[in-house]
């Protein structure tokens, strides 16, 4: 029964995501706040896009040398928040993080627009930049390097999968009397479910 709770949670998330995708007032339904922490526990957060969801977890892609990439390598746990205001819905996810396979990263990278592929090579993500023209020059250099050839995935660029140990669903109600339901992995490793006070 414990794994059923996990399957129910993932299926419910996909149902809510589909509703967000269908809503005319939600421009970026896959936008999520990604919270990470450094090895010494200093937190940071930013918005990224969910690129895949299945029973293995929630996948996004980034430069491994970026601030989030470095933090995830030093402290392999993360939290995600999806907030779809027009639907009065929010989903919280917490879990361990692992990189996706090279084959999966390669396959996704090949689907990206060419300019995004160039940017992945040109950007020293999160590093100081003296002037914008310096970055523009890097973009031109990458364009010249690859010409019309296919652009391979940079070795420092990959995907991360958040493997949940907690998924919480929040549905807004009048007077802040919200509905909250939490699916979580207990200490024995089995998944459970509970209602929470708003």
C-alpha cells in the first residue's frame, strides 16, 4: 500500500500540471522555485523550468558550474515549489537529487533551440561579467566554432532529478482556510499520507 501513496501523489501532480497547462492565464505552468543549500547550509532559491516528470522524479537542466549546480553537488538535496495562482494551487516537493544519465541529458540538449545550445557553451553561468559585450563576443566565438554543425552537449551541462520523499498539495480557500495534504516517506521507508492544518 505504501507505494500506492507515492503513485497517487505523482499522478495527482501530473493532473494538476495538466490543468495549469490548459489554463489561459498561466504562461509558464512548468515554472518552479528551486531551493538549494551550500555545504555549510546557506540557502538560495531561483526559478527554473520542469522538463520531465515521472515516477522517478522531477527533472530540470542546468550548468554544473552555476551556483545551483555547485550547491547540488555539495549538498544533494533540494526543494521545489510550484504556484499556480489562477487555480489557487501550490505543490511543494522535497527530496534527494541525482544527475540524469548522459544519454538523457544528450537527448534533451539536442531538442533545445540552437541559440540556447550556443548559450550553454558561451556562458560562465553565475560568474561575474565585466561587460555585456564580453558575453556577446563569447556567443560569436561559439557560433564560429560550430558553424553549421550540430552542437554537442557541453560536459559541464546536465540534468538533475529530484527524487521526492515529500509532496504536499495546497489548495486555497476563502479566509485562508486552505486544504493541505502531504504524501511522505516515513522513517521505515514506506509512503504515507496525512491532512495538515491550514
